DNA sequence: CCTTTCCGATACAACTATGTATTGAAACAA
DNA sequence: TTGTTTCAATACATAGTTGTATCGGAAAGG
């Protein structure tokens, strides 16, 4: 597979603009830089980003990087925006089972994308609002609404009482993982199952 | 009140060593620097700390700072270790009420000490292990064990079933707050009350 | 009075990061 | 072929940070 653009399909996940003259960009450089940027973000946070170190570690040069993003912030935003939302688990119609699937999915995502540390970055007070917004829009909001949907389906099916406190209970799902990470507790293997059942019961269900 | 040591009591919260010759240290400088360091930590994280900026903002100089802490890391550790654990709420013997009090206390602590951002810092992967350890030992562990104690007292009193999943449920307490912070949701005024009741019910109680 | 330590101010060398620029070669369009 | 853009490598000025050092003066103990 060529690392260079072909005339159909996409380059770097983006629709191809009308072909322009000159040597095409190597899209492997894009991905390598964005990946490295995410690693550095997770390790050192925003202020710890070093353009030079990223370009170097990505096997490229600062010039190739500056050609794509004007500054550190744009790079960070791009790195987060590029985080592909992996395909969410399918909805079976059985809310509790879906909830468990959702937590299992969350667990998988959070470990290999190092997005846990990214969440930590977002708690820093000097983080750029636009950066935070992209993160929330791309990564936090979709999952949150799926979790809420599970619980509301439970209500609709009569499995949960109508006055269940979904707004608070839904924060328990990811919150449990954050709390363990902060405390240094290693989540148990059956974390998804136990947490889902607890949340379900918190809402008044008999799981 | 003098900012200089007297011959009894404490300096800067530390027992006085056998009086040594020379001009005594100004302990207001200690507190100003530690306070400023915490603010900077919350804002920029560890890699964003600037000794010069901290000394400056604290109204002192780098020399006064270097005289006290050899490097950036020691300063950060000291700043966290200095975070006074405010007196925890009194135990009434009524577990659910105590749990609510604990959450209310947590809420108060987390807002004015900017310790929420500190939690975010701890999620960074390059954070020094000793730094993380001090944070957990000082701030995370005490609260966590108090929350667990509330729930276990509930079990002992027969208000909660003996097989309640306290280990997971206890992570919901602070986790809920973290999740809201990451999501950008402003916790409601009755957050402590609602969360405590949900956790209680998750454990099988009829709150 | 003498010694010690602290304080504020200033200075300095070493290092790192940033942003821009240039050069020669490579890859492509027209 | 010509023109355009990219790429790797290198260079450079600017700025910020770090750690150490020095200096005069202030505040204490002996």
C-alpha cells in the first residue's frame, strides 16, 4: 500500500481536495506525528509537549510538522480530534447487558489509547477551551449519551423506576475508573460486570 | 503575630529544631511559595512548573526557594505534603448521614484547594512515583477509608446486606465528581445528597 | 562585637525550545 | 520539461529555564 495519495478515496482520513501540483504529502508522517503527540500528551501534559521531541520521535523533522500545524496547540487539538471513535458496542435491547458491554468497551478504549491520562490533562486549569471542547465532544459525550440511553431504556421497559436518578448514576460508570486510577487501585477483572450491576441497582433495578 | 520563629511552638508547622545561629527563616515565604506552587500545579501540571515564575509570584526570589528545596520535584512534593488535611466530619453513627457529610466535605475541599486539577496531574504517566505516593497517602487514602467505613458500618448495623460490593461502590463517591469535571457538567447543588443515596442503594440499602 | 544565616538583587553559563530560513533532492501535475 | 510542493538536514536568532554564585544589608545568637 502506498503511503502517497491515490486519486480516489481519502488521504489521512480526510477527503481529497482537488489535486494540487507538487509532491504529495506523506500521510504516514501525519499519523506518526499525531500518535507520538498523544503519547507525549499522556506522559507530560500540554506544557510538557516538545515539538522537537515529537518530530524526532516520530521519525520526521520539525519542518514537516510546522508545515501541517502552526503551533503546539493546533497539534494537540488535531491529535485528540484524530482519536478515532472506535465502533460502539451493538445495542441488544437488553439494557443491563448493553450497559455491561459499554463498560467493557470503555475499559478497552481507555487502556490502549492512554486516554485516561488525557482525561487528566483536561482537568488542568490552563488547558485551552477549544482543546477541551474537542476532547469532550469526541470522546466524552458519545459514551455518556450511550450510557444514559441504556438506563433510560431500562425505564422505558419498566425495569427501572421512572424517577431513577440517571443524571448522577451515569457519572458512576466512568467515574469509578477515574477514582481507581487516582487512588492507584487496579480495577479487578470483573470491574465492568460489577460496576454495571451496582449502577443498575443504584437506579432501583433488581440486577 | 510574628513571621519569625519564637522559641516555643512551631515554625511553619514543623517542630522547632535546636535553635541555630543566624537570621531565622521567614516562614511566610514558605507558605507563599507552597501555595503558589499548588496553584501552578493545578494550572500547568508538573512540566509546566517554572521555579522563576513561582518565586516571583510568591513575592520572593529564586534563591530563597533554592535554599529550601533543591529542585522542582522536591518543591512539588512539599507543596502536596503541605496540603493540610482539613478536619473530617464527625461520625454520628448513622452511616447514611455520615456518608452525606463526607461527600459535602469532599465537595468543599475539592473546590477551594484546586485539588481536582491535582488529581488530573496524578494521571499523567511521567509523574514521579514518590510524588504520586505522597498525594495518595495524604489526600486520597484517608477519605477513601472513611467512605468505606461508612458503608461497612451500614453492614454492621444490618442496614446493608453483608455481600454489598463496597470496594466498587466506594469508588463512585469521588468518581462521580471526577466524571462530571471531565465531562464539563456542573455538579448540582444537591450532588452530595443524591450521590450518597445512590451509592447507598447500589449497596442494597433502602435510602 | 563577632559570627552565622537569611533576604533581595543581580549576574552568568549551560541548556532547551521556538519559529523561521535555506539547500538539494524527490515526487508529482500540466 | 517546467513549475510546484514535499522532505530531510542544517543553521540561526530569540527566548525561557536552570542551577550556581556573588554582594550588601538585615536579623538573629553567643
